[in-house]
């Protein structure tokens, strides 16, 4: 019984472990300024309010580049 509960606990925790806050660094080639895009806040463990990829995409559309590239 304990082994089953441990297995269930591990399987439930795996998706939450994969949703850790990623960090993406972007650099402005004109000024050399660097910015860290991080996941900010969560509605729940699985749904972020603003993801680091959304932030990086916004900066890249303004001419920033992923770092290191």
C-alpha cells in the first residue's frame, strides 16, 4: 500500500517539477544591455501568468537577441 501511494505521489509531482521558472536572457545588440526574462507568478502549478518565452518573444520583436547565441 505504501509503495502504491509513493508511486502516485511521484507521478503527480512530475508535471509540477517540469514547470519551474525558466530564465531566458536576451541582449540588446545596439546598447549591450541584457535582460532576464523569468516566469512571473502562477495561477496554479501548471499555468503561469506570464511565461519567460512570452517575455523573450516580446524583446526579440523589438530587436533584442537571445544570449548566448
